[in-house]
C-alpha cells in the first residue's frame, strides 16, 4: 500500500514539517523516556531534578534538530 500526503506550500509548511519530523519526534521522546526512567530509578528526587530534566529535554531536541 502506498500513501501520499499532499500539502499546499507555503501555506501548509508547518503541517508538512510536523509530519516530516514524526520519526525524529518519536526517537526524541524515546530518549526522554529512558532518561526519566533512569532519574526515577537512581535520582534523589530533589527539586533541582525539574531543571535538570528540562535541560535534558532541550538537549535531546537539539540532538534531533527539533523545536517546539
């Protein structure tokens, strides 16, 4: 089966980019899930964890050339 998505450029450029980056988003979220699992298992659970987690999220997104 072949599926073709059609977008009107440039009006739907954002929608195209979101669809095109879907696999990268999946991989980035998998990396974040693994990081969070490690924090739960080995972290001390202090408030600084939230800042560290947010920083790691941005680092992962940068690695995949993604942004919000």
